[in-house]
C-alpha cells in the first residue's frame, strides 16, 4: 500500500513539474527578450517586441496585445510593413486568447492584407490559418474550412512541413465537426 501511495505521489509530482515546465520556459524566454529590448533599436526592436508579444499569448493575452501595439506603433513610424503585419497578427492572437473574436478577426484580416501586399507567403499562410481558427471558434465551419484549405495550399507551395501539419490537423478537426470523414482520404498523410 505504501509503495502504491509513493508511486502515485511520484507520478503527481512529475505531472506537475512537466505541466509547469513550458510556462517556466516561456517566462525565461520573455525575461531574456525584455533585457534584449533595452539594447536594441529600429527594425531589431520591432522584431523583439513582436517576439515578446508572440510568447505572451500563452501566459497573458493582454500583454500580447500590449507588446503587439508597441510593435505596431514603431513599425508604422519606421514604415516597416512586415513588422506591422506581424504585430497585427500577434494582436489578433491576443484577442483570440481574450475571447474577443470579432476584434481578432479584424486584426487578422488587416495583417493578411499587408502580408499579401509584401508577398510574404509564410505570413499569408499563417494568417489564413488563424482566420480559419477564429471562424472555427465561431462555429462557422464552412468559412473555417475555406481558410484552412487556402493555408494548406500555400504551406505546400513553400514546403513548410509544420504549417502543412497544422493545416491538415485543423481541416481534420473541422471535418470531424461536420461528420464528413470520407473527405479526409483525399489528403496526404504527413509524418513527423
């Protein structure tokens, strides 16, 4: 009996440690980025602000929006379109985290427009994916599917395996919601 209790205690300790690990890793990464922020300027500062915004999504969507807005402001001032598009995407993600889906959709579409203007296919595909996620959350599965299929096509064009996997995963989830399992057969399997 004592061994059983000890065994369960060890499992609980391990699970707690494992679940805290990603949060601690993200916090450490943010701390390093915030220190770096003090030493950079111009385009590099925009990149660091956007990276902090991206990381904060997991811990504090409000902070993601805050840092995204700083990056957006600086990007506009320096006329850095890629920084602006990335900031808009990060702000959109923050609003997703807060449950403000209409705002998230608005920012994602603004970001998508800029990524299209500058011809950044990876940015386009990522935004199409995010818009698909928003439509999925809003239970608009037809629009969600349309955006994920567009994202998949671009991810395949640029050979982004991680993006292809994300798109296929999201498409599969939508088809499950629609109970349309037969369509999945037409998509290639992606091995990691």
